[in-house]
């Protein structure tokens, strides 16, 4: 573990080698699933690069100098952070290059061009860079093409595919991988996010290496729905009308905030994707995962029933049917991330699953 960041020691060594050789790039695109520590890593990296006592190639901030203290407090004048406001679909252009009256004299790009207050570097972070629209992304091109001396710009994204080719070509892409169940469990317990050890173990197994998803799974309501949803998916034919109503009610109960309802629906779609993945695994595995069976026997029973129902209905083509339904789930999740209307999305997605 590096500076409180689990699971990304490989990336730390990558940066150490670049700094030792004096070849640190000016633009980086951090990519990987949500909730695995990309933003935390970027903040720790910024602190290490700006530490006033330790050499930057060591990537070991002292934690006590003025620069480190301000970085830890989130008030460092040489660290600029931009993120999508909760009430906006995209990162506003004014956060990047200023509003119309101050275009080019405010915003991230302008601040990054100024001389550092401490040392010789400035670091800018764009969280959720997937929320950049074309205009916003294009506003960064000059900074990426002609970066100010000592400037480092880090964009945090889920996938390179969500960025314009012009952005990808001007950034060094740094992949981050999901955390192991053991690492997620340690984070949940060490940070007292979850106090119950069996629950932490169960959630860590099913969260896909994402602490963000693990926290969502800590709601008992999610597990109750997951069990009934798996049973519904295991039927030979999905009742799309009934399940559209049930999913709609479940999502609405997540809260008034659009972000909470979107996260809830993403979980529902994710459960379906997990289910069809397990169907495909069952087609090629000699036995189900014992760990998965111990953690959730009801899920495994639904998968076994789903395999039997699919074979009876589709014969040898049942594997193709499961693969098609998995693709539909992944497509629905992408549409949700693009802010598709949730009611329409639920209905269209379930109708498509029922037709397969």
C-alpha cells in the first residue's frame, strides 16, 4: 500500500521510473472502473510531486511541510481540481477556460499557466472526465499540446473510449485495475465503513473490486431485491411489464436525488449483467465457484435454474441467448451513463430481454 492507496503499487513504480529518468509526461489519462482509488491516487501523486522536503522521484511526501499540509487539507494553491457539479450533465466550460466575460483569464487552463506558488510544479485534476462534452474537451487541447513548464494535467475516466481521440492522443494513458476482494474488505473495515466482518466479506466478494459499489451494496434492501431479481431472471420468459413496474418502484425508493436513483438503477442493471455472466461461466465451468456458492446460495440456485430453463427453451443456442442478453445489459448501462430517460430505458431494456 502506498500513501494509504490500496492496490496500485504497479502504477507507483511506473511514475517513479518516469521521474527518475526525468521523463514525466504533462498529460495523463487515468482509466479504470469507478470506486477503485483513481482520484485518491491522483491527489496523493500531486502531494508527492509538490512536497517541499522529499525528492519527487521518491514519491514519498513528508506530510509535515507547508506544501504537504495544504495538499492534505485540499487548499494547496498549486493543486487545481475540477469536477462535474451535481446538478449538471457536463463539466461547465467556465470551469475550464472561464466564463464569456473572462474567457482565457479564469478557469483551470488559466490557473495551470500561472507560476507555481511553491517549487516548480502545478498539478490539475479533472475528476469524472467522462463528463466533458466536445466543447470542454477541445478547450483542453492547447494546454495539452503546449503545457506550461512543470505543469501536470490528470484526467480521471472510466475508459479511454469515453474520451475524444484528440484527448487520448495527447495524454499518457494509465490503466488502473479493480481491487482484490481482500483489499476492498480491508478498506471497508480499516476505515470503519462497515463494522460487520461477514457483511464486509460478502460485499467485497460481489462488488467487482470497487469500494463505491461496495458501499452501495451495504444497503440490505439491495440484497433483498437482488434475490428476487435473480429469481425473475431465471424464468424461461421474463415478465417485462411486471418487472418494469417493480424496478421502477425500487429505483424511486432510492431517494429524491437523481444521482441516487441513477446509482440504484445501475446496480439493478449490473445484477442482471452479473447473472448472465454466471450463466456463461456455467456453460464452460465444470463446477460453480465454491466461494460464490458459500456467499450466496440463492444466487447460485437461480443460475442453475436459469441454465436448465434456457436449455429447455433454446436447446444448443442457449449460450448465444445468454450472451445476447448480457450485451443488452451492458448497452443499457452505457445508455444510463449517458443520462437516458430512466423510465424509457427500463421499459426498452426489459422488452429487449423478454424478446430474446
